[in-house]
C-alpha cells in the first residue's frame, strides 16, 4: 500500500500565530503516527514561519515511522540533515521567501549539484528524493543524478482534475512509467486531497508515498484528526 506521510507544517503555523506552544507539534506528530500515518514530513524554511529548526530536533528522536525533511539544500539545511539523519531528505528548488513549493527542479541544469547531494545523502544513510514536474527530460536527468526517488509535484494535477481528470493524470502516468524504467522510486505531493487522491493513486504505477499537509489538516477541522487520517489511508489501499 502507498504510504501516507503527514506534513505537520500547518500545525506549526497555528502554534506560531500565538507565539506559544499550542498546538504542540511533537504531540500532534505522535498522534498522527498513533492514528495510522506511515511517516511525518516537515519543511523548515529559513524564516521559520512554521516549522523551526528546534521542531526538527525535537521530532527526530521520537518519530518512530519515517521522518522526511523537505527543503532547499543550502548549507544550513544540509547541516540539519547531517545532525538529524532522517529516513528521507526531499530536496526542493524553493527560493527564500516563497509561500509554498510550486515548481520542480530543472534536473538537467542542476545535474552536477544534485548528483553531489545524492552522493552526500547516501553517505549519511539518508534516502534522497527530489521534487520534479512531469517533464520527461527532468525524469531522465533525475535518474542520471543518482537520487533514490522523485516526488512528483501534483499541483497542476489538482488544479486540472475537476475539469478533465483523464487529461490531468496523463502526464503523471507517463512520468511515473519512465521513472520506473529508470529504477526511481516515486513519491508525490502538493494539493492532493480526499477529492482527488484515490483517482491519482489508482493511475500512478509504483506510487510509494504521498506527503499531504494542508488538505489533511484542513479536513481534520471538520472530521477530526484520527478520522481524517483513516479516510486518507483508505484511499491509498491497493
């Protein structure tokens, strides 16, 4: 079954709004695991507007599922990866100050850097994943970089899904098939929801993991966190 990694950034956003410690990020992450999440994702940003470096350090010793840290691979980020040694590091091409990840790597342009990072992560015992779009050239060069996995940026799929599901999924299915031919593992994330997740899962071969935060936490306001996680898990069953 495809694994569900819950991104807890929005929990940190809510906490930071009051400058206190409610809701507690560590407690929510552990509850997510208890309720069935297969992993916990965080994306610390330079301005620490949601997840902070301290959050990452607090989560690292207590997360018992897969800990996935996303971020732009600058020196500070890679030092954090070295200190924490999560199960997976997902590298995203976010410039400083961007609101949310909204584009994948140009893997051909950044091949040398991504190759060096893949080697570095392998040496630390950390699985490497890079955020990419469905451009087949980017899939090809992701493989040449030697990374373990790609994470398909699913924002365009979610935007087009209600208009034409078949056309929305087509480039993702093609990209996934090519990734499998190259021996890449496949993750996916961004704007996946209760409305579109099952359709996506059923049509993407080899989908190993989805990382979901904003939609899942928003749904939890209505359905409760445990019930929401179980709903998402049911959609990911084979």
